[in-house]
């Protein structure tokens, strides 16, 4: 049924050869809820969502502009980006279907992914890969090759997770990708299903666990047979569904499924993150949701947001954010995610015209990358401390995580929001006194970090006693990050 050529067109070329170990694989740290390379070095996902048909990568199709696509990806690496999340098939248009008809893998699409993986391997950039864009697949179902009306096997996308023939097609796609690109270190991980949803299963979630297990086993079996190991796996969920459908107990398959190695949701909190009026409330929402998500994880696996952004303002309200506002909103949500205990800064869906991150967002990612070496992530067995750290003034919001030897703290002024929703930069700096619990007694070094400039502003000693560590921060006008480490 599944053919690796298109009708009477050219057959798909043999898979590109790769030098074993050219780019180290990524795995989960043995003793911390973060990621490492196969050499045991810390690796943090810093990146965003991209698409093969958007402006920056569209030159890959038909090999129309490979140098342009590579220059764009090199620019990401230069900005500290380590990972982009991509959909194997982005179905907004009818010209990027991975199969057409069902079971026939389109040579131009396979070549696109061959080229993209080769470029990413050269640049040291990783891909979080998901097989379908389920949003546009649903909206444009009348055109999709899986539609029975187009020679497919499925009558309606409300049965995507239930139809056994469709399941076979999904697994065949994943198996093909695992055979073709699973040997590459440029593959960070599999997001086996983008935004799994009850609407795809007749308005139930009872099949979620079995569906995830089936896809996970399929990919892992192929990779272990061919490469002797497997890439990490996850499944994503549109985060507000956790609140909208509490009776469905979606937490179990998303945060605790035994076949998955890390957990992710898409953090589109209503009214704050999806339609921000200021740059403080979205950060507070992000910190709150990360804390709640970590509490649902019982085995210490990593957690990260793999989509967030002003989706309601952009898509529904048609009110794109100004660049200056969006830059600050982006930077604040990024630091809230990291400090609260997420792996990296979260992965923005651009929600801009065109769909690219701004230069200010790139600077924010580079600043985050400069902060990361201050913490030993391979041993950081953090718990969320947003509510446990005592701050001397309620005018400052605190986002934090820590263990017995290290802590990450990010402080955000909430009393200086200007009429435009951004924080005033001309306000008088203020210092704060903090008491950080859980740290073992002993000597520590505090590194204060300017998240806007991406550089240290102070480094000084402190001593923890039996009731924790008390410290005074340097004065700051808007926000400040702290790395607390032994020594």
C-alpha cells in the first residue's frame, strides 16, 4: 500500500549517508529533569515553531533556495537557538502534503527533509518533529489525501484516533521518517501527535493512552532495530483543554504516560498569554501553569512548553502586537518558563506577519543562552519555588526553582506598568530581600543577570543556614535573574 514514489514520477532517492556520531543524539539526563547529549553534556531546547512553507524555509521546496534557507538557520544558531519545532506536513496549503495520494510519499517533500536534516546536522541545530499539523488538517479536510473522498481511508477527522486503517497510515508515515532521518543527531525528539484532542476521537479521551502507546512502540521499534537506541518522545496538548475538560482526566496520558520521556503542553492561557494587555500578566500565567504542570509529573521527566504566543490577538482579533511590546512579552514569558522549572524558554508560535520572530526576540534567546552555563543542569533536581520564596515586597513577582545545591530565580516588577502595557525603564531601581528555602547549609555564589543585556551585573557570596538562604539583590528597574550555585 505504501509506495516511496509519486505515481509515474521519479522514485525517491536512497537515504543520504551519514557519518555515525557526526552530531550527538539528545537524551534525558539520568539524574535531572533536563536534557543532555549522549556525551553527558547539558543541552537545552531554545527555539520556536517554524514551518516548511513559511517565508524563511520555503526555499527548501524544490531546492529553490537552499542557500537562503541555510543562511536563515545559521542566523538562528548565531542567536543561541538550539532547536526548532516543525511539522512534517504543514497543511495550510495544498502543495506540501507529505503523501499524495495516501501511502505515496512525495519525492519533493522527502528531498526537502533530506536537505533540511543535512543543513541542521552541519549547523548543530536540532528538530522537534511532529508528523501532522492537525489544526489545518481538520480545517482543510476536504483536500487532504487521507480523506476517503480523495482516495484515502477516513470519512471525517473526528475519527482520526479511532480508525484502524488511518492508524496504519500514521504509523507508516512515522516508520518511514524513522528509517529515513531517525539516525540523525539533528532529530531532537518526536512529538508523536500534535495537539491530541477529544474531537479527533468522537469527543472522548479514552483511547489516548492506547493511541500514544501504539505510535510510540512503532517509532521506538524501528529506531532500536536500525540504530540500537531511540530518540525521546512526547505528545502535545492544547493546554486550555486541561481546564475546559477536567472530567476527561487528560493529565494521565500527557504528563505520565510510561512510553513518553518528557511532557509538553501548548500554553495559551486565555486573556493573558493568548491576548496580552500588558507584559507582566502573561509571565505570571506562564509561571503558574509551569508550576501546575510540574505537580502532575511524578517521575521527574522534563517538562517544556512547545507552543505559546498571542494566538487569540493575532488569529481571532486580528490585532498583532507592536514589535516593542511583543519583544518584552516574549522575553518575560521565556524567563518565567525557565525559572519556574521548565526546560528552556518555551517555543513560541510566531503569530506575526510574516511568521518570523523579531530581532528583539532573537536577542532575548541569545541572552537566555548566555545564562544557561551558570547552572549545572545535569544535576539540577529542581522543584518549583514560585510560592515558597519569601520576597520583601509584593511589588515584585517571583519565579523560581531549586534543589539542595542550586536555584534559579527571576524577579519581575509589577508596579511599573506604563499605559502601553510595558514596564517603564526610567523608573527608580529597587532592591529586594529574598529567602530561598531548600538549599543546604553552606556557602553559595549569587550571579545577578540582566536579561535584556544578556550579561552579568553582579557576583557575590552568600551563606545558607538551616532556614535557607537570605540575600539582598542588586537594584533593578524592571526584572532580574539570579543563578545561585555552590561556592
